[in-house]
C-alpha cells in the first residue's frame, strides 16, 4: 500500500470516528431538549393548577367576607 493510500485510510477512519461522535452528541442534545421541553410543560401545568387553587381560595375569601359583612350590618 502506498503512503498516500495509508494516509487516506487513516483520514477516513478518523473522519468516521468524528462523525460517529457528532451523531452521538446530536442525539444527546435532542434528548436533552425534549426533556427540557417536557419539564417546562410539567411546570406550566403545575402553575395552572396553582392558579386555579388560588382563584378558588380568593372566591371563598370573598364569600366569607360577604357573609361577615352581612352579619355586621
């Protein structure tokens, strides 16, 4: 095998290894992005649930205040 052929084979091998690493990194980043989006959606749902609970509590407080006002009058 000539020296040029050896160099080409070596370069091809290194390029294949780098391509494999790049694909693995891309897959990891995609997975991480998906996980981050999923976590964000979970937090958004938690905030919606909390908002609904606060709105319910505020309405109860208004009702109690209205009753107390009626009793005082």
